[in-house]
DNA sequence: CGAAATTTTGACCAGATGGACAAACGTTAG
DNA sequence: CTAACGTTTGTCCATCTGGTCAAAATTTCG
C-alpha cells in the first residue's frame, strides 16, 4: 500500500485485460506522440487511436505523463540493442559496418521510435535525462572503450570513439527523423523504398574509406 | 487592398516601430519555439519573452502561425547559406571540408535555428513542405550536380552525392539538435566548449579518410 | 449462480490558450 | 496645436484539454 508504484490500477497484480489494454494504449501513444510530440498530442487522440474512450484510457494510465514515461522506458532498450551487440571479438571494421547496418535497419523499421526519441532529446530531454546520464552513458562509455581498444591495436584509425558513435547515430537516425525531407529532396524516383539500400551503401563506403580517392 | 498580404497591420508600409517590434517578436519566438516546438509554445510565453502583452503582440502578428511562418521563411536563407557557398571552382576536398566546418559552426552559433528546423521536419514539415520541395530541393540538386562533377573528374570517390549531403547535414546538425545528449554522454570534462573542435577534427578525418587504417 | 472485483461510460470541471474588441494612450505631420 | 494615425492595454470569450467521479456494465471466481 505504501510502496511507490506510479502506474494506474495495480495495487497487486496485472490482469489479462490490463496487460492487453496497456499494450494497446502504448502502441497508440507511440503513433501519436512520435507524430506530434508530447505537448502536441492529446489524450483524446491517443484514446481514439487505441479505440477507447478517454476516461477508459485514464483508467489504465492515471496521467498523460505516465504513458510517455512507460513508453520511453520500454523504448530505450530496443533503441540501444544494436549498440549492445557491438562485439569486442570479431573484426573491428566488420563489427562497425554491421552496427551501421543494424542502426539503419532500425531507422527503416522503427521510425516512430526514432522520432519519439528525437522529439524528447530536442526538447532538452526533460523527462528522460536520468536515463541518458545513466543507462545510455554507461553503455556508450563501455563501447567507446572497446573502440579505443581497436584503435590502440591499429585495427582502425585513431580518432575519437565518442564522436564516432555520434556520427553513426546521426547519419542513420537521420533517415527516420528527417524522412520527409529526405524523400522530398530525392524526389519520387529515388525517394522510394530503395533509399535505405542506397544509404547503406553510401555509409559503409564513407565510414570505411572516406571521400579521398586512393 | 486586394493583394494577398498575410501579415498583420501593413495595408501599405511598415513603420519604424513595426519593424523594431516585429524583429523583437521574431527573436523571442525563435527562443520559445525552438525550445518547446510549435504546439508546445504559447503566445503568452513569446509575448513575455519579447517584453510585451499578448494583445500587443497580436497587433503585430495576427496569428501564432504567422509568427512561425515568417520565422521559417527568414530562417531558411541563413540555413542554406553554407551550402550555397559550396563552390565549383577550388579543390573539391577543401571545399567539402570547408562546408563541413561552416555547418558545424552554424550548429554551434545558431543551435536554436537548427532545433526549430528539426522540430518542423520531425513533425512532417506541415508548415514548410513547399519550401522543402522548392527552394531547398533546387539548391541541393544544383550542388549535387557539382559534387557529381568532382566525382566524374576523379577528384573524390564515386558515391551518391545526395547521401553525401545528407550525411554532412546529419553529423553537423546533430551537435545542435542532440546537444543535451552529446553533453550528457561526454560528461562534464569533455562536454565543455571543446566539443565542437573535437567534432570538427573527427568529422574532417572521417569524411576524408574513413576509418580503415592505410 | 451470485457476490466481489474489475472495466467502461457519460457527465462534468477547472485551468490554459488562441484570439477578438473597444477604449485609452502616444506619435507624427500638416 | 490638433487631427489622423499608430500603439497599447484590460477585458472578455469560445474552445480545447487534462483529469475527476459516480454509476452502470461486465468479468471473475468461490
């Protein structure tokens, strides 16, 4: 009774309906939040997208913020998964290429997640700063150390591992976050489904060899 | 009387006060919009930031959307300036390096502009799609052709000029749009003012030579 | 089955927000 | 100086929005 549960109805245990409906709401909220941002989204919109009434939705999540918080918490794991897979053993250049490919696949397959995250960071990460400074930073530090090891071993060029990770994030997430711009600029011909493969080819080349002709 | 002016009080000509106050409002709106997004910002916030009352502000801009529209229109020129300077003559690799440096300087010196733009694109560019498909696309097409010329001449590696431009946008704007994340991950030591120089060094290296050790 | 617990709904509320308006106040040019 | 024009303010309004609540409907389980 006194322990700090933040979620809506669960004094003891989640029922089947609660699990189902909460998932439904989170899916709807992902759709709405990622398209309109937190403040740009209304509970009514989410409720409608989830096929239920507003008071009904509020039975499962007391407050709008709770939905967002739960969503972000679940999201972060998915979001960091590709980086988690970056493996110390195995050929460095292959590993990095694979990481870039995985991140690009995520931008293609989970653009809503990417935009939700981008939205949050853009606003100064008011609701997830602890996660950034905690879980995310820890993982980046760990993988930056791995990359540093590769550099010391002469397997890849000596540069800044942090900025390397940033540049991979930036270039890949760009295809989710700035999708409308990418499609508009490429035009109807080249902006179709093939754009991710083109991007993959380009990025692989860029990160391995740069632009200077050999 | 019948020509299509959208702006507030100007049946004929702007007065001195109108020019000054409108500039004041646009500056305040840049601050507020870039931090909270369009829907997340209120006229009251902008009015307060501009040091005037809400009705007074509404005397200069009839509607919230008008402020945003004017802001975006003025912004786009500044924003595309670095790309405009990309010059056909001159050494390609030097030109590209200079472009990257200029874009990074813009991310450093005009982060609010970058975030405002990112916010708008993230939401699907509902208010500036015409500018994207028009002015922006035209310029990119033009400069992509220049880059293509360099490739044909063997001055730089043969890849996709559009994705090259995207990757420069993405990596540089990242330092404005995702600033809080960058600073949080780098930590208090390395997240200080030096981060832009580190980024500049890293990006120059990446775009020229890639990661593969020679 | 039938009581208890869970879920759903309609009605309602308070505060925020975009915007209208007329009256008061300032400025400027003839 | 003063009339015309430009600027500022206080007040007001309709709508939107997050959230409450009690009653009704449904599900669960002994």
